[in-house]
């Protein structure tokens, strides 16, 4: 009887545990505004949650490009600065190029996205 209970518990419980682990192990894809509002809800001592933003690179007179600092626009048309501090060099980016930036948002007078990874 105990053996049946253990087997049934494993059959039911294991998929639930795997589902929860997969949901919490994935980085959320959000907009800059949503990431900014979520980081504002955290205490100052807590680090903002790591997120992914799918965006396009913006390079013009008002938004100059440097490999460690550049601007992107998200699907909600928010243009925001990205500070890249990752280990891997990202190389040259072109205006309009699609990228995915992984990191967290810093609020303040000029909010920006602190990226630890940029995927072209």
C-alpha cells in the first residue's frame, strides 16, 4: 500500500515540480517600462530581477554608439540607454539591428538598462 502511494505521488508530483522549475528558471521577456516598474517595487537593498528585452539598436546624432554604451528601442517604442558590462565583446552594431539584451534596470534621473549579455 505504501509503495502505491509513493508511486502515485511521484507520477503526480514530478511533472508539477518540473513545470515549476522550468517557469522559474527562464528569464522573462518584458518591455523597458515593465522592467522599470518592477524594479521600482523592489527594496533598495534588493537587486532588480534579471529580464530579457527584445529590441532594435538606435544609432543617430542624439543616440551615439559606443560598444559599452548604446541605445535601443523596445516593441513599445521606448528608447533607452544600455550599459553593457558583459565579458564577451559584442562587436559593431548597426542602426535597426535586432538584439536581445539580458540584465536589469536601474531607475533614477535617467533610467537605463544594465546588460550583462547582448545577443544579436
